C-alpha cells in the first residue's frame, strides 16, 4: 500500500512532492539553544526554528534515522531543526549514566525523556523514534499544538501480539504503549521541569513511559495519523482522515531483513533511495 504527501492512497499509487527541495543533506549548525547538540536545519526563510525535533538514534538503525530526518526536512514548509539523541554523546557529557536494561530494545528507550532538558526547557520540541517516515508537512502537526497541555501525543490503545520485534528484540506490553514514541513537549511547562537528567536516569519505566509526572488532563491528544502504527492502524478507503501523515514501523522496518516486505515498506525504500541520491549529488 502506498501513500501520498497527505496520506496513503488505497489504490496503491504514490505521489511525492517536496515542499523544501533545497534541503541540505547533513548540514550542521552551531546552536546555542539545544544544550550543545548539533542540528540539521531546513533553512526555511532563515527564520528561527518553529519546532526543535529530537530523533532517537541507535547505531543499529543509522539509516532509519537518516531517512526519518530527510523525510521531515524535505517536506517542512517552516523552519525546523532536527538533532539525534545519541546515547554515547549523552554519556560523554555526563547527562546520561543509566545502565541499559534487558528489555530496552533501543539505545533511546529512556534518553528520549531528556527532550525538554535538551531544549533548555523552552518552547515546544518533539521527540520521535527513528523508525518513522514522514509523509506530510510538519507544520500541519504544529498547527494542533495547544499551550494548555504539558505534552501532546497519539494516545494509542495498543497491545501487540508478537513476542519479538525489529531484529529479535523482546516485545514488551504495558499501559500507554507507544505514547512516548512521538511526543510534543511544551518544554517550558512547569511540570516538565521535573524531567532533569537525575530523574531520567533514576525513575522507573512506568513513571516515564506512562507520563506519571503529569495529570491526565495535562496530556493532549494528536490524531493517530501522525503516529500510524504499521500492523495496527488501518487506512479506510474513501476516508482521508485515516491516511497516514507519519508512518511508524514499530515492529520493524525494511532496514531489517526480517521486515523488508512489511506494509508500507515500499514507501520507505523509495525515500531511502531518494535520500541516497541526494547524498551522492551533494558529494559530487
């Protein structure tokens, strides 16, 4: 099944339109407002970023990260900055020292919750897993932001049946699963100042992944199409409201051999090929 820039087309056709065809591949910025992280900017009108985006990074999924970043920047009509959350860098800087647990399927299972800290507790920032493919302009997501919330996310009711995922990682089941895989953080909200390096390194998975530092009414909801779970969410023919704007290959994507033929895998492969061509062109 394929998707258009605004979502999937049930007839299997595909259309890709770049909102920002001049996006720089691998351009690093010196940014004094992201706690020392280098970010990639789409340079839209040279304006300050409307949104800082932190993408979870795992060396096993380097290509997935690059394609995710490329898909965001390519379609963004507003200024955004994209930076990886790399555990090795966080450890070098002394802000992450937590030992990795046996059930952590990626290196960013807990470091993701440093997003407000990395954004200096200012403005709105987004965390997203690297196994996403964006099909729509991130500005559309920015338009649903509501300052009354501390965080906003897709509130999935998701109980996976599989015992393993990705490259054999153990699948875990818990309340609010996948809520934390794509989160808009109101970083200046008083409640989010709880998320210090000390708390992120010491609190339980339940406390963090279930957003237990917040009251329920402080968690806003984002339409599910912005975290469209492959194998769980479904496109309804004739209903544009079900067409994915961001595909989440939560069980594993085509960069893993076991998932090379997964649903929507053709879209990721096409984006990957386009990304590689852009890299080659930049190197000429």
